């Protein structure tokens, strides 16, 4: 299932997770309109950046009136929050399989990064939104660090990394830049070579 | 002399270099109007990105009519070209002194990167414009690679770098990301720690 399918709600197998989501999806018709708005937001944010998102632009691309937007979302911030939530879910989904194959540490970190690089090359929307999210939000960058830190800590503890604990965060910021910047334009081969250099920098390759 | 001073033409010691520039600066009055447009472009590009540059926005910030813009520049592309030219001149100026202190190679590369990181932390406009330039233009990224490649090649030849020749460009792209992304927001200490990790990745620290 492509990231775009997940983001747009097509091909979504799992039921909505939270009570709030269930309440929001009141009817099929309401659901479709909501997803049209959401899909418009993905397109605008992917092509022009998160900063370009506003109600007028989203409504224009979704082909609805400005007022209709407010039937489904309270604000653009709400759309962005939902976008970030689905982005995170998609990343987690991508990594669940990898997580089952390795113990925590250097090899798992490398495999996870490799899986994300692969997904980015397969899905332009995913790639552009990840770039936008990492570029625009310190919170998202911190989520990435938080998810990755335990792997590096395990690698250091196992003697499989030459990084010091103080270097973990600047190192993860570099990995984030190598993996996510460039969006859909960056070639997978170029991302992979950068990641290889960084793994070697940490003594993990 | 700060980068902003250079960009805005204030404090400029050297005479204009090309015949074209001399022709363009026809009178003091014309020069002042041109620099007002130019300074507005710096402000808009620095705060909102190069993509936000258009004649209306520049004219608005410069406090002139749209038509007046065309008395001094043929297009926004011309402004951007001039912006990139001055950016490059400022970078060259920053590095001239460093270049005199070292032979080509690992130590000079590290010193040059350190000097640029220092300048970025001193001048928010410079930092934001460099970020924008590296983000938006493959040509600018290639200029950065072209200027830096000989240092890495010399380091490899002298056995002072563990990089292979094929790794030079992805490595330089990583250094570019570490140094220039984040704009004025990124802390100098964070940039420096990232650069240290990258120098170690290349066996140069």
C-alpha cells in the first residue's frame, strides 16, 4: 500500500483508531469530502511546501468553497496535525517488519534507515511531505531523534558505534538531513551513499 | 564588513567589477533605487524563501511601484542572479584569508568550513540566503562541490582522507547540508558538531 493511498484514506484496512476520528467520520459523504480536502492538502504541501497551505488554496485544489472547509476541519493547523499523524503511522508501518527482524542496535538502525530510503524513492508524496515535516518542525525532528536514539544507544553500549552519547543528536540530525532532504527529487542511490558515509562516521559500517 | 552590508552595497570598498555593473549604476539616484530593490529582495528571500520572490512582493517591501522595478531589473531572475553573484563573492572573501594560511587538503578544507560556519552565525541574512541557495539550486550545490572537491582530492592523494573518489560528491552534499541547512535558526555549536562528525567520517579528524 503506497503512502499516498494511506494518506488519502484509499486502501486503508485498519479502522480509525481514536474516538475523535470515529466521530469525525460521520457519514460516507462527509468522509469523502474530508478526504478530498485532505488529499488537496497533501498535493499543495508536497508540491509547494507546508507554508503554502491555507484554506483558500486547499479549497481551490479540492474544488470546494472556503466555507465548506470548516465543516470538516477547524483550521489548517488541524489538517497539518492529521497529516503529521498519518505520516508517523506510515513510517511506523514501514518499520514494524524491520523491527521484528533485528535486536536493537547498529544493524537495526541501518536496516530501518534503508527501509525509509526505499519508501521515499517509491512514493513522491511521502518523500515531499517527509522533507517538509523535517524542514519545518522542530517537533518532528525531535520525534525522529526519539525513535532513533535507543538504537544508537544500544550500538554504543554494545561497542558497535564509536559515537559518544553527546554526539547522538547531532548525528541523528545529519542522518535526518541525508535521508529526508531533497524530497522526491533526490535519487535513492545518492541518499544511500550519504547514509553509508554516516554509518561509517559512527563506526557502524 | 557584514554580509548584509556587502549585499546591500553599503560599506562596499571595491569598485564594481564588470562593465555591465558599471553601466547599470548610472547615477547615484539610480544606484540607490536599485539597492533598495535589492535589499527588499534580500529581506523577502531571507524570511520567506527564494520562491516567495516576485515583482509585486519586492516592490511592496521596497516601497516602489511595480513599474519602477523594471527601470532597474529586467526580471526577478536578474535579481536572483545578482543575489547569487554577491553571495559567491562574500563566500570567496570569507575564504581568501584561510586559503593563504594552508596548502590544499584536509586542514584547509576543515578551516574553510569552520570559517563559513562562523560567518553564518554572525549574519542572519547570509545564513538564510545560503540555505535558500543550497536548497533551491542544483547549480549552486555544484558550485559548492566544485570549490571544495580539490581540497578533498588533495586530502585523498596525501593519505589524509579515507574517502574514495566516488564518495567525494555525496560527502560534499552532506557537508553542504550540515553547514547551510537550518539558516539563521541553526546554532553554530550544532553545525560545528555535525561538521566534526563528517570530518571524522572522511578520516580527516
